[in-house]
C-alpha cells in the first residue's frame, strides 16, 4: 500500500493530533495498573494515540485513511488471534460487530473506512472480554445518533461516524478495563 503525496499532506500531524500521546500513555498506564497484559494494553494505547488524528481527518474530509486504519486493524487482529489461541472466544464477538458495520456500509449508512476502524476497535476491545466490543458498537451507534440529531438541528444531513466509533469504543474500553462489563 502506497501513500500518495496528496494523502501524505492530509496525514501531516496537526497540533490536536498531539493529544494522542498523553491519551496513549494514560491508557497504557491505567491498564497496567489494573493488571491487564500487553495484549490488551498495546492495541488500546495505539487506538488512543491515533484517535485525535482519525477524528480530525474524518470531520474535515469525511474519510478515514488506510494509512491509519489498516495498521490499527492488523494490530487488533493480532491481539484477537492471541486471545483465540488462549481459548478466549471474545474476538468472535468483535467479528460479529464487524459484520454489522459491513451490513450498514452496504446499506449506504457509512463508508468502508468506518468498517475498518470499527472492526479494529472491536478487536482491540475484545481483548477485555466478549461484552466490550458489543458495548462499543452499541455506544457508538448511540453517540452517532446524538451527533446526527444535533446535525439535523444545525441543518446538516450527515455526520462522520469515525468520532462516534472512537468515543463509543473508548467508553466500552473504560467499562471493560474497570470491570463494569
């Protein structure tokens, strides 16, 4: 996969993207303090690190670049594979979430970048247990609904779904890591 020069310009970090560093350190630290292993901590910390850039790009351009979503998806898949080898079937719940997102995309409700990001986040949260990816999807849909309603009130007909996916899965990760799920 190559990055065109136009895409490289769009991917250039902005000041808001720097918020990903303290978010990643905070996520990794809190997970480590909670006794979670690297299979949980690494994909969730990387997702936290990329979240500001992903949200910014999706809001500005209504797209989620492969240069950010595909590595996150591969990391989530690796973490899911580790859990499956350990006998944990939670990654299957993440795959079910991915199928729901794919169906929504095929129905015209979102783009494939949202599907890739949603599956990556579902696989990352699945390292916390089967309820986390399902909660992440449900929370993302609720956040997206609230954002959509606000957009309608403001006279807009569409909203990017990436920020809702990021926030919904962050809520699920926090709930899963704290033992609420």
